[in-house]
C-alpha cells in the first residue's frame, strides 16, 4: 500500500498529467487562435441554449397545476438513473482501454512505482475522460432547475459539488468492473454469465415494456390515469439504494429548503465516495497488476473454447480469409484497397472497446426504431406529423454524427507512428484518406438509409415522403463523413493509440461541433419545404430556397473540409 503525501508517486503523476494537458492547450491556442475561439463560442452557445431549453421545458410543465409537479420529480429521478448507468458503462469501456490497452500504463508498470499509484492515476484519468460530457450536459439542467425554483445562491455551489462527488461513484465502480473483465475475459464461465445476464435484461426489459395499456386511457381522455400508469414505470429509478436517488433527493430537498433531509443524502454520497476511493487507493492495486498480467498474456478472448483451439495457428493463420475472398469479388476494388480495408477491420475487431461501443450504439438505435412507431398512433395533424418527421431526421443524423466523430474521425490518426510505412507505400497518403472516406461513407449509408426507411415505415409515411427523407439523409451522410475524415486529416494525433483520447482532443471537439451545427442548420433548411399547414402550402420560392440552401451548405462544407484535410496530408512530414 502506498502512503499518501507529497512524496507519493500519485502526486507526481497528477502533476505531470496536469502540466501536459495545460501545455497541449497552450499549443493548440498558439496553433490556431481562430479555431480555439470558435470552439469556445460554440461551448458557450451550447451552454446558453441548453439552459434555455431546460428552463422552457420546466416552465411549460409548471403551467399545468398538479400535473407539472407530479411529472418533474419522477423525470429527474429517471434522468439521473439513466445517466448513472451510462456513466458506469462509459467508465467501464474507457477504464478497460486506459488500464490494459495504454502504452503509458505499460510503461509505468516497468518503473519503480507502486501498482496502487499507477491504478489511481489511470482511474482518475478515466473518470475525467468519461465524465466531462455528463458534466457538460447536467450543469445547464441544474442551473435551469434552480432558476425555475427561484433558489438561493448557495444551491449552485452545493449542487455542483455534489456532481463532483457523484461522478466518483460510477468512476470507481466502472474501473473495478474493468478489472474484473480484464482478469476473467477469457474464461468460459465469464462468457456464459455475461450472455445470461444480457438475455435476462432483454427479457426483463421486454416484459416491463409490454406491461400496461396506455391507448385506452388516452383515447378516453383520462390523462391522470395515463400519467399514473406512465409514472408507475419509472418507480425503478426511485430505488433508495441507487446513487442517482441520493443525488436527486439531495438536489430537490436543498431546492425546497429542507436542508436537514438534503444533508442526510449529501452525507450518504460523501461516505460512499470516500469508501470507494479508499478501496481504490488501497485494495485494487494488486488486482490491477494480476488483471494486467492476464490481459497481456492471453492470445485470444475465446482461446479456452474447443472451436477456437481448432483454428489454424502460426503461418497457417495468414491464409486468405473469407473477408478477403468477399472483397475480391467486388468489382473496382484494387488489391491495395482490399488490404487497407482488411487491416482496418482487423484492428477494429481486435480492440474490444471499439466493437463494444458499436454494439451499444446499435442497441440504442434499435430501441429508438422500436419505440418510434407509437408516435404515429398519437398524432394525426399535418403540423405534428411533420414535426415528428423532422425530429426523426434530426435523431438519425445526430446518431450518425456520434458514430462518425467516434469511429471515422480517429481512423487516420490510428495509423500511429507507423504512418511513415504507409506514407512511403506506392498507394500514397492522399489515396488512403479517400479510401477511408469511401469505406466509411458506404457503411454509414447502409446504416442511415436502413434506419430512416424503418422509422418512416413505422411512422406511416408515404413512399414519396420516405424517398425525400432518404435523399436528404444520403446527402447528410456523405457530408458528415467528409467532415470527419477531413478534420481527422487536418488534426491528426499519432502519439495516441486510444480512439477515446484522440476524439477527446481539439480535433474531435471541432468535428463534433461542426457536425451538430451542420445538422441543426440542415434540418431547419429542409423544414422550409414542408407543408406545415394544409391550408397554407409553401411557395415555390420558399421550397427552392430551402432545397438550394441545404445542397449548397452540404457540398461546400464537405468539399472544404476534405480539401483542407488533403492539403494537410500533402505537407505532412513522415
């Protein structure tokens, strides 16, 4: 066990990490002050717009006497419960990558540094990487909630301090789960247990979702009965042993002036945070070392299964795979394109954190498509049908922006320090950028067009309207991939081998900012061509302006980012 104090290596690691982040920030500011200013303005505008959105939603619910207060509290419990689960999963994925797939961690383990100190540093780093988006989302909500409740000034420092304590809980629990996964990932019983838990959760979720019938109550106008049934489904978020329950109760009680009750929940959060931090500081270091030895020593995740042991080993494993045979049958794909696709695919498959996050995103998309069909049963007016249609377009493209920023943007940077090998190859770096763009665009088109067709069918759209949304989605897909590839080539990071850290940098933030702004403006332009009122169809000038503005924005933004990225690649010294 390491002793805490000024000479403890953990303080040296924290100091070096903080200085490194500060110097990277200064270097980015000196490199491009305009881009830094744009990102700062975007973040400020995002915080302001999010605050206004939450404040407007709370004000809208408050207009209904009795109903507003009945909805606000359960929705807050539900929000923090889901965010706690997402934080736990995010810490699990990032923690696993940071503990077992990080060259800095492997380097520190060879130094005369206690295992506990290395684990504490990586735990702190993983928690920061996993929690910054949560803090960016929930801070405007708490500010809007305090503004709506007309609370005293001390509500804000107390609530934001509680957020700092709260993120420690999923951070430690997620990293502990990452240790368990790293230690036993190749065990048969672990695979069976994980599969059983996943199937049980799916069955339980399906049974919970099918329970109750809201259509009859809604049709008869019994709104209170309908709300009771809806709120009964949120009771799981009010389980007293959930950390999200403690945080929500503390925030709401403090806002109401019940300081004694709020103090109780604050002490519960504080005691649990201190306990978990003490366990992480003293008891998980040696577990981290054993898990690292297991993770670095195993040759395959499924190596203990008989079917995996029968696979060819050594040079026999280098024979032509079925993927290469399939790619060879596609006309127009040269051998160099096939080799690059196979290489990127194998790198993606070998990184468990990558395909696990992909499965999670696809799972969320499946839940979205499965639930959206219920909107068509409730709205019949032209205004509401078009509103749901464009919200559906925005949801699909925002999901795509998340995928392109998370997986497409870091593709060029993942070549790493081996970029000089690829750069000296006859194929050239510019052609590599184009190949990555076309491969990502092709896969994205399959995903987005399938998603928009399924959601349009669920909403009961006509074939013509579905075709129009498919065309708009295809144009936005090409533009979003062009932005991700172009910005990734403009701001490469060959020193990092973790996609999560590459995305968390300046280039990833810029790519996400541009993608979100492009989606918001594009959906607004496309909304100009819709017939929001049957008695007032849009004029020809309005339709032409909306369609032309959308096409000009998409083409100019996509071509500009790709051109700047290719110019950066031409002058890249490898």
